[in-house]
């Protein structure tokens, strides 16, 4: 059993602004293309891409309250930048809202910002779709788009993750502890 795509889109439209909704549709469509190239379930890719930013448009205070209510671990970095909670909070909120949503889809939503150790193909597809959807025109995204289908999925994910980490460091942004953990697992798994 799973969730109907039209039903998911209608629910999402009540939660996100126009920009966030357009981004979500673009991520869902990009995820389907990546899923087709790399042999991942396309329906799960569509749903996870569509719903990945379920909690993105909540303001800082309600996001933090919702995270605590749903039992999400709130670190000091999350307290400073509550936006960083949107993936984990969104995943927990989706589990409550759509009990029929496969756990694999929930996990891909949960992991779309920081990644994690032991990312599945679906997890990697959603992480990548978020970074490579057509609205993202960073030079790194353009380079990576050319590699789709030419290099293995895990390698594409490793490169996208490295580009994102470089961007954070150059911009002197905070690095969440989960990012360090995910990066170390990439180094171990994709040497
Ligand atoms: Fe997000
Ligand atoms: Fe996103």
C-alpha cells in the first residue's frame, strides 16, 4: 500500500508556497529520471521527491516545537538554525499524516539534507534530485548533471556531497554533526 500521487500533491499545496511547491514538483520529476537511469523504484522516487520538503516552509518556532513534539533530536546547531530540522521533522510528520507511506520513502525524506551512513539508492536519488533539479543553476550542479548515467549512483552522490560541503566551508557556514558523520561514511564506502 502506498499514497496516491494526486492526493500527496494536493496535501503539499496547502503546506508550501508557490516557490517551494514548484521546487518539490521539479525534485519529484528529477528523482524519477534518476530512478529510471539507476534502477530505483520510480513511484517511490516520485513520492519522496514530492514530499521531501514537507516541513520546509514552517517558521523557526513552529518547526522546533513540531520537532520536539515528534521526538526528533534537537541539537545545539538545530537550535541556532532550526531550518536544519526540516528533513527529520518532515519525515516524522509524514509518518503521522500518511501511515501508508512506505518507510523507505520516509527515510529518503529524513536523509535529504545531511545524508547518512548506509544511504540506499532511493536515499541517494532524492539527495541528488534536490541538488540537481533544473532550478538549481550552480556550476557544480551543471557539472554533475553531465555525469548522470555515466558514473555509478554512489559516485554521483559522493561528488554532490563533496560539492555541498565545499560550499558550506567557503561560505563559513555551520556544519551539522550529522554532516561530518555522513561525509566520513562516504569516504569509507566510496574510496
Ligand atoms: Fe530540503
Ligand atoms: Fe528541497
